[in-house]
C-alpha cells in the first residue's frame, strides 16, 4: 500500500499540472509555482506525453508500468482513479476522462534515478543494521571488560606476591652461600692448625647454626614460592581466558 500511496501523490501532482495547461492559465498561483519547482527538483516516478489539450477536461489512459516498482497495473489504475477523484471532488468539475488512446499517457518509468534511490535505501538499511550490531558488540565488550578487571587485578596481585617471594628467596640463597663459604674457610683454617681455641670454636658453632637457619629459611621459602607460583598460574589462566574473550569481541 505504500507504493500505491506514492503513486497517488505523483499522479495528483501530474493532474495539477494538466489542469493548469488545460485551463490555459496565463498566471500560475504562488502555490502552484512552488509545487512545480519542487517537482522539477526531484526525480519523478511519473512521465507523461500530451498530444493536445483543447478543453478543461483532459482524457487520459494508463501507460507503461515498470515491474521494478512492485506495483501491478490494476493497483496503478486504482491509484490513478483515486488521484482523479481527489481533484474532481475538490473542484466540482469533471476534469479528467479515462479513455483508451487518451490525450495523456500516464507511465511509471523506472530509470537510473529511481535505481539510485533504491540503492541509497539499501545502503542506509545496511548501515543501520551494522550500527545495531556494533552497539550490541560494544555493550558486550564493555560488560566483558567489567568482568575482566577484577580477574586482572587478582592476577597482578598474585604475580607481585610471587615475584616478591622469589626475590626474598634469591636474597636468602645468596646470603646462605656467602655465610657457608665463610664458615667452611674458617673451619679449614683452624683444622690446618690442629684445632680452634674455645672462643673461635664457639664462634664457629654459632656460625654453623646461622648457616643452618638460612638453609631452613630457603627450604620454607621455596615451598611458599611454589604455592604462590601455582596460584599465579591459576590466575594467569583465568586472566588469559577472559582477555581472549575480550580480544575476540
């Protein structure tokens, strides 16, 4: 019915022009002139040919109806009659006469202008569809980002804790190696001399205990670091999973 409504509008404008020509009007009113200018500035769906206008009544016939409009000849004929009725009811005169071989042939011509109009409609429809898809993906992306942030925070905290533990472990291992080397050198020194005096012996015993404490600290920190590493792996996997989803979107 939208096609029919457009046809009625176009044919009504055509009938207005025919009325002006048929009446032999020397002066066209401002409103008619505006309509004529508007019509000339737009691609029209209607073409017509006039073989002669000798009286106020104009005979017409339906001409070519291009199938590209999706309007059947019968629907087109109904639209023309409706347009005729609008003008004749308003004027109170029998302005137009339907007649085979009439003076005016009313055609629906599908030319390049209408084709470009249809392409523009398709393009605008495609743009709107793509925009809707984009808005939906954008909303999904923002939602996933909000879910990713706490996962990322947990991953970064686990990473920071693990790196801190590894740094402490390496520092303890370095200190242990240094103290162990010093202890072994002192023991070798006094062994070469047949034994250490009591004061040095007590010092070496305490130094040995300190080295053992460092060794035990290394063992405990290795366990804690391994546990932290397991947590880090878990947080890393969770983060990579959520980040992968976000990147896909």
